[in-house]
C-alpha cells in the first residue's frame, strides 16, 4: 500500500516538473482567423488586420470564376486558389507593421495586412 502511495507521489511530482518546465504547454496558443475575398479581381476588404505576435489563419475566398494566386513576399506565403473556391493559409506570428499582398496572376489586384 505504501509503495503505491510512493509511486503516486513520484508521478505527481514528475508531472509538476514537466508542466513547470514548459515541456507540455498549459494552454495552446489559438490562431486568429482572418478572412479576405477576391471578387471582380479586387480584394474585399483591401485592408485586413491581425494581432501582433500571434500566429493566424488566413482564409482566402475566390469568388471569381478564374484562379488567382494569393502572394505576399513580406509574409513569405503564396497559394493558388481555384475559381469559386477557397484556401486556408497558416501564417506565423508577425511583428507590428504593414504587409502587402497581391494576386500573382493579376498584379493590379493588391491589398495590405495591418498587424497591430
């Protein structure tokens, strides 16, 4: 009986050390979800916002019948989105600032991400 209590105590102590050392995150960092659409070869909205220092998910909806390529050199992302389809892009945490993005298939289509 005393052996089982010792095992439980050791297991609890070990779990406490693991949690305090950060090996198991106590709470996962949730990614913000941001959406932008492309319609009539324009981003809607043309300016989107994301929180600084946190990863986020960007959902790009292409409402046009032709494919487009969402690209941002500053964010280091690019993704082809078929006509009348959508795509999800995971973006790493960014510092505060302005990040341009565009449709690589139609360079006149552009927008900006404001990270604050």
